[in-house]
């Protein structure tokens, strides 16, 4: 993951109650689309990728 632009999932269909992610080589920044001014959290890239895999496989 190395995309420094904020983006939402293609599945969000323009919804405003989503999160946005901005990828770096070793981490991902995540923020709430309804409250961007609140800032973001940063997680390790491996943790973010594990989360995305879990969501895709309904493991959560």
C-alpha cells in the first residue's frame, strides 16, 4: 500500500458515513468522512491489510 491520497471504498457509493484511508509504505492513515477535522489514526500496514482481508471474508 503506497497511495498518499485519501480515498474511500468503491463500495461506499458516495455515502457520507464512511472512512477514508491514505496508504504509505509501512502504515495507513484512517479518518471519518463525517468528521475529517478531528484528524486521523495511523495503523501499521500489516494490521490494516489484515483488517481489510477480514472484512472481505466476513471474518469480523
